[in-house]
C-alpha cells in the first residue's frame, strides 16, 4: 500500500508544481492590481479625486440643485388681529449673532401669543460699550413695514392713565427657560401677559427652541432674519464701498478669525501661550465661565480649539489658494499679539480689515455694533467665506445661514476635529504628506454652501433648508414655490381684515374676509 501511495503521489507532483506556479503568478498580479487601485482611489495621502479638484470653482456659488430661497407663507396666514393680548418686551443679550436670533425668536413669540412687540432692546453696553441699540444699526421703519402681515410692532411701550396720572405701562419681568417650547409662550407667558398687560422677557438669548415642527414659523424666522433686519443705510454704504475696493482687483474671501481672549478662555485652549498670557486666560475663564477642568490636548482632538491664524494659512495653501489671494479678516482683537499673525501674513500678504480698507468715518465706532455690522455685510457679500470656529452663539453661524439663503454662496467650513491630528503630527516633526492629508479633509464633504439636510449642531439659523427654500419645478407639493403675487395677496387680506374691524356690518364683512382667505390659499 505504501508503494502504491508513493507511486500515485510521485505521478501528481508535476501537476501540483504547475498549479503552484500559476497560483503564484495570479497572486502577484492581484497584489499589483490592489496596489494600483489603492493609489488610484486615494487610500494614500495622494488622492486622485483631491488632486484634480479645481480650486477656482470655489470662487463661484455652489450648485443650487434647482432650489431658491423663499420665506413667504405657503399656507393660510391670516394677518394679526386688530387687538392683541398685550405687549411683549425683550432684552437681546450677547453679540450680533445672538441678538439677531433673539429678535427672530421674539417675533415668533409675538405671533403665537398675539402680542404687540415693543421694538427689541439690544444689550449693547455690557458687551459692546455701545449705546446705539436697535435704531442705531437697523432700519426701524423697514423692520415694522416688512412684518406688518405677521405681528403688530410699536417703538415703545404706551402710557396708561391711572387716578388722573399718566405713566408708562409697567411690564411684568420674567426670565424665560432656555430653549423654551412654543407651549411655554402660549400658556405661562400668555397668562402673565393677560394678567399684567405687558411682560418683559430678559435675558432673551436662546429662549425659544430652534427645532420646531411648524414650517410656517420657521419661514417667519427667515423673513425676520433675511428681510426685515436690514442695516441702516450708512452701514450698507460703507460695506459696499469696502467690497468694491476689495473686488476691484478680482475675487476676495472673508475669514472670521475667532482668536480673541473670550473664545480662547471659553474653549480652554491655553497651552500655546506664554505663562503670563495663560494667567490672563485662566483668570478670565474663572470670572466668566463655569469651573471645569479642561485638558488642552483633549480639547484640541475633539475639535474644540479655534484654529490659529497660521493653521488657517496652511489650510488655504494646502487647498490650492496662492499668495495673491485677497483676504478680508473679520475679527476682534487677536489675543497673543502679532506673533500669531506673522506666519499667516507670510503665507498670504494681502490681508485687510475694516480699519485698513474701510473709510475713516467707520473708525469712531469700529469696535461697536456698527463695526460688527460692517464685518457681517462684507462677509455676506464676499466670494468665499471661512469661519474658523463655528461654535454655539457665534457670529459665523448666522452668517453661514444668510449666505446659504443669499444664493448658495461658497462657505468653507474646516473640520477642526479631523484636522487636529494632522497639525499635531506636523508639530511633532511628522509632516510627511501634510498638504495632501489636509486637502483630503477639506474636500471630503463637497458641500461648500450648497443645499443640504440640517444636521446637528447646525440650527435653523445656520441652515434653513428646506423650510425657507422652494423649487419652481417641484415634485413634492410642499417644496413648490408660492405664487409671485404673494405680497399682493397678503396686502389684500390685511386690508380686508382692517375693513372688518371698522365696519359695523359684521356679516357682510365676514363673507368678504372668507373670499380673501380662499384667494390666499
């Protein structure tokens, strides 16, 4: 048996050798193919798709996908009743972004409560050292006129007569809960309003939930934010003058460089500063924010540290922007002095701000609300906008939403969490393939300001799609654009309602109002 077994085995050896040879060749070919695919599809630092992106296309607006902005009502939207339930006062605290959002929320609150809104107060003195308030930067008459189909607005709380004396109506002060639901306003707040005749909600930053399942109320927010809140003519004039100067030599980008003391202290990112500077940041944090142990490396790895000016410059260079790029910087006073700007300026020497390119008449209020408003407008009109820190309650959030609404203007949002290990490797001497790795992160999303689904931490103020957008050739009825004469319809209905209130013949007028409703629907 052994001999037979041995004989059969010896007869098969040439066949097995041939098979092994062919298998070996096949394996080598397969490995070569895998390596080729590996390099072709970008699984290394040299990505094919990234290498072939034309950075010049970023100067254009993003693809709209057939969408356009529209915040007009698309369903039955009756005008405010002639008589309201009382007066609503609010104090909008924080920076420009928080204030704009708070004003939008105040209008929504007034609408659902059937309240008369007193022109919102801006908490300018504590943050801005600026007493100008709402009338100092916004066009009041335009604000009231634009929202006449939505709510009643008065410039000040009225006077009342009591026991032969005339005095202003005293508003009952309430501290609203953070991110309060609509129901809080239509129950608790409304009850207090009916009881006292007026309520004063303070503070009013983030006091209404951002995500509400009422598309028409979200559209109302957009009407306030992108139509009613128009800056005063002199601010628009200065902004356009700056934009014209910048654009006279071609495209320009704007960058919101968030590297001020308050943000760095809030984020807990202090290790890159000198011991003396760290003491200042620690002291500021203890005085202004909750006590919490923050580790710089951990904060950086989860994307909580603002990008440094040099990091912004390295990102732009890696993406393919050259040193002829004109850049407008919107920022407060950068912490740490000029040493943080020198590397950025070496990469991109054509840096401007409203002090270097703006008219002299702005300088008297450059650090107040007017200066922030000019920065906002220039960033809104720039060809490309880059926020370096899009955290909560930030100037950039509202601006990103406004640029989306204003025609899908290109916005480049760095992924700080994905970029952190790349920068940290470079700092530790492991910089091989640095630019390729940065490009891969920056071009991975491919959105750059186009329509996209709202995903946390985005809010309706950062991205109002789809509620505040429509399609001319919509497949879905809810995405269809309202009629072109929607303003005329609203005006007609408002006029009909006013006649109803003044006419003694209620029956006849009710019928007329019904016809107006049908025409609007």
